């Protein structure tokens, strides 16, 4: 189960990073290094992971 969750988080990170970089490139940030876009994308992927993960429900049942 953990492997599937890691794959999903990495996929969300890649897709959101690509979308954020496209938005910034259209806004005119062409000289910005590409790794700068992956930092907010990692935050977004982590928030999506927390929204759909099972640990809040598991923690509540303890």
C-alpha cells in the first residue's frame, strides 16, 4: 500500500510541477531555474496526499 501511495504522490508532484512551470513560463518567468517550480509542487502534492490518505481516520479510531 505504501508503494502505491508513493507512486501517486510522485505522479501528483510531477503533474503539478509541470503545470506550475507552464503558468510561470506564460507569465514571463523564462530565466527562472526549473527546480524553483518543483518546490511549491512538492507542497501541493503533500497536501493532496494528506487530504486523501487514511492516517487521519486511522488516528481517530485509536
